[in-house]
């Protein structure tokens, strides 16, 4: 069965790199009209994708982005994919050395941003009594994080919990909320630096721990997002799909 999003508007928040770009391209291949957002939208515009700058921690910025998306797509969002987040250039340190600002900045862009971005698109979805929301979380939210960053593991676990709660709340309106939890992928500068910092032995150990014997790709994650956003998953909500190559 072919997944088809012809005539649907898809908003992708946090789309300028790696996983976000892969998700944008996947939805476009399936016929969707995509409007992307990122703090750095220029790479997306160079790809020929309609995009605008957005701060996912600022409700006013999000409202302006959603309004711009509706004008560009000619209709309110049918689907939101929230990819924004990451470790913001931080590295692991002992918990007693983590500053409140370091903690808040990661929680804000990963967890609070997921809530605020959903909040911005839900009214139109409720009015239409249908919508799909997909958060790109992390295996760090299911286990411990290879980054060693406490705020990141906590925020990703929080996104998974948020999806369950919103799935319950929004179900009566025909809106599903699910998450995709990728394993480690060096798809952005932060994660490329992390991978490069590992010894050959540690890299080999990580690879050997993956049942399918390879690191994942943006396409692997995009395929899971396409499923959750499609009518094939119309009776699935509040769930997390691990895309890690392992049980």
C-alpha cells in the first residue's frame, strides 16, 4: 500500500539538518505540501522548501510560523512533525556541575517546544476533527543516553510522556499523537563531534550492540514518521516506535 499525502499540509519544526531534512524530503516525495521551520531556515530554502525562521520556545514566534504555513499551504496543518531539540552543543558533566541555564535550555527546546508547537496547531485540528502529531524523541528517553547529558535524557522521556497524555486528551477530536525514538545517529554537528570523540574500540562496541549491525539513517526515521502520520496508523496514539536496529 502506498502512503500518499497529496493535498495535505505538513509542518516540520526543526528541519534544517539531518533527521529534519530527511523527514521533509520523505513527505514531499509522498505528495505533501511541506512548510518547514528552524532557527536557521536558509538551508531549507536552498533545497526549494517553503520555510521560515521559528523559535519553538516562543509562543508568539510559533503563532506567526503557523499562520505563515497556512498562507503558504493554502490550508491549516494536517500533520505536525516536531524534530527540534538536541543537546545545544553541551557535553556531559557531573550533575553537580550542571547550571540551571544549561538544564533549562535543553528542556525548553526539546520538551517545552514540543508542547508549545502542538498547542499552536491543535485548535485548527480540533475544528477539523482530525490531525496527526509526531514527535521525534530518542532512545535516550527509553533508556539512558549515550550523551550522558541529564537534561537531554529527561526531556526526551518527557516528550514520550507528553505524547501519551496528549494522545488521551486529543483522541476524541480525531487527533493522534505518537513518537519515534531513533537510536544514535551522527546526523548533526553535535552528534558528529560525539561520534568522532569515541575511540575505535567504543565505536566498534556501539556497532556490535546493534542487532542489525549498522547505524540508522534519516530515511529510517522518516519512514516511521510517515507511518504515524498516515491513515495506516489511524487507530494508534500515545505510542513510541523505537527505530534503533535492535529489540
